[in-house]
C-alpha cells in the first residue's frame, strides 16, 4: 500500500472513520456540479467538519497544522502580504522567523497562491495548515481600519453648539449629511465591529450622550459625545435604518445591511423615547455562516455525540432552552448548518432572521401582517419540508402545530425560555400539551448559558481558595483567572465566550415517565443516573480546564 500522504483524500477520510462510504459517494456524485475539491464538498454537505478536514490534510500532505490563537496577529503583518492576496487565496501571514514568512493557508496544494505570496512578500514562505474560519478570523483581525482621530471629529462637532435640543426637521436633514456627523456615525459602527461587539447602545443623558458596546456579553463605555450633537447623530442612525426622523415620541425598529472588510453585517436598529431624548440600540449580526460551526460551540465529547445523534434523527422535536442571549439560536443554526444538504428541504420561521444560510428557506415572521409563528408554521407544513425550525414556541397554538408536525414525520427545532433542559418538558405540559404527546414527540433538549473565556495571552494560574475547592467538590492545585495586566489581545482579561451545556436525550424509559406525568425532580434524577450531566457539571469542567474563571462561572450559573 502507498504511504498515507499519497492517498486520495476520500480514501483517507474513509479509512480514519471521518466519513462513511455513502457520504463519500454522495460527495463524489456532486463534486462536478459544485465545482469544488472533494474535501470542501464534504464540508458543504455537512458530512465533515473543517477541523476534521484539516486533520486529514495534515496526514495526507505531511504539512503541519497551526493554532493561530497562539500568535500575536496585528496590523504590522499586513506589510508582507496584501489584503487582496490574503483574501483571494484564503491565506494569512502570522509570523516572521529567520527571514522566513510563515503563512497559514486553506489549500496548500495551490501552487499559484504560494507563488503569489512569495512574489508579494519578497520572502521565502513556510506553509502551514489552518481551517477556513480560522484564517478568515485572522485576516479580519490583521487588516482592520485605522481608527479615525476622534479628537478631530469631536472638534468639528462644535459647529452644532448653538443648535436647539430639537432642531427643525429641515435643519436636521441638512445636519445628518454633514461630514462630522457622517464620520462620527461611521466611527461608532466600525469601532464596534473591530471590537467584536454584539450591540451598540447610544444613550442620551442629561448633559451628554453615552456610547457603550456590549462585548462578550458585558457592556463597556466607549465614549461620550457632546449633547449638542445628539439630535443629528440619532437622526443619522434612523435615516440609514430607514426610520422616520419626524417621529420622536414613539419606538421604531429598522434594519440595514453593510459590508465591512468583506464581512456582511446585518444591523438591527431600535429607537426608544426617554426623558432625555431617543435612545438607539444597534444589534450587530455577522452574516458569515462559516461562523456557525457545531465544533466551535463548546460541546464536550459526550454532549457532542448526544447532540449529533439528535440532529440526525428523521423526526421529532429538539428544543434549545435558556435565557435571552444564551446562544440558543446560534446552536440551532449550527445544527442546521451541519445537516443542510441538497437532499433536505429545510424551512425556518424566525423573528427576526438573524443568520442567512445558503440552501435554507427562511421566513420572517410579521405579526402586523398576520404572519404569526402559528399561521406561518401551518403554511410551511404544506411546503413539503423535511426539517422545520421555529424561532420560538411562544404559545399553545404554536406548540400544538409543532407537535403535529413531529408526529407526521418532520424534524422540528425550536427554542423555549426555561432554566434547564428538563423544565422544557413540563413547560410544554403547562401550555396544555398532553403528556403522552410530549413523550412521543420530544426527542431531546439542550440547555445552555454563555460564559466568557479567559484570554490565552494574559491569563494567570493561581492556587484556589477553600471556597473554590469546595465549589468543585475536589482538591485542585491550580485554577486560572485574568492577570489584570495590560494585554494587546484583550481589555478585560477575557476574549470571546463559550457555551456550557446540558444535553438530555429522551430515552424510551423517559418517554414512559413523561407520559405518566413524572415530575421534574424524578426526571432529572433519572437523567443524571444515565450520565446526562447538568449545566453546572459542564461549567466546572471548563473551569478546571482553564477555559473560564471561578468568578465568571458563578456569576452565570448562580
């Protein structure tokens, strides 16, 4: 037999058990139509994760894989490879060592790309492997815009000092097109994107306007703006979101799309009248569906296996639970991304549509126009779907239709607001769904929370206190926490968030218990006996592993 690095990628993936023979044949049959390399076809079909593809390429080609999170990626690296070449070839320079430029690339067999990088940099190039998502994240980090000179912008805002608090509409229309207001608006939005904020809060106070960004779930004050610029700034934001600037006493909602460094950003804009003027909140949604990777959701191995089993079942209801902002929708969309193939008809009903995924039919709910979840779900079921996602089960009518859909052979994904997984079962019965119907349709529930992850560049280890050891219920020598030192990779000691989860798979025994009306404690006790660990257990494991800190975990769980 020839050495492994000379094997065809399909044969290698089959040999190491990453794909099945039927999945390989599916991909081969679609390869010409999709005009992609076989590995990329397999990832597009949801049969193979990016990480596993790179693992296999490392074996096949004998080229090392690199973890880009271990390197300081800043704008000085842009001098070696132009942004155009980096994005065209999905390649990124991450280090210079002894006159050699180290470059992570998605396709190391692309000799044209390697030659272009060598010519562009004028250096010898050492190629390593990384996933598409990791490379895109690094490119977006390196090729950021140079921040505008805020002092210059603020100085130019002084021209509005003599304006009334509520200028005339014609005067406002002129102001919102002025360069200072345009530059200020662009600065607020671009800085928020660069800092990976999820929300921008623009809040009129008595004597100033406060701008705060929510980063990793926590609000931080970013800047204050002179009060005399308030009316023009708020109006500028309303205009780009297609809201009515003449209506200042009623709440309004709008949306706008923009492109930032090749990223598609969807902005949901909401205005709310307060005693000091209109407050505006902007939700920033990155529409890049490569971010919806099931392998990046923080699942531990047992939970991942259980979750993958659930999403591949042909029918039944899978629920995601947790409070607002706990990542339920992201988890469900990552699941849809995993099982999305040309052979499946997937339809969603959402309010609002947060992620847009190629190959999925997505419907925006609109209560004012009569497009409620329940009414739209009825229509969806006449569209011959295989898989249906309902943004949220809010009432008995929607729950009843979802149950009927599952009974008639559809896989239904949805969310509920409950504190843990088992509570979702009793929530449905509280809505009026008979226990026997819940038992025969609900196949599983995932509950989750989001915790901030420690910045790998500046976290420090320490000896845990008696309280922390008691919390973990075991002797541990080391835990991790933010060091409090200045760090060029973060500002708070944390960088990003990860989910802690519990995944409950409804077994035949549990079905019987639910149908007979078993209460929550009984169901929880049975689930734990079967090895289905709770949120706290998962959180503790991530604490021991140095992923998060004791204070962060306790603040989220307790």
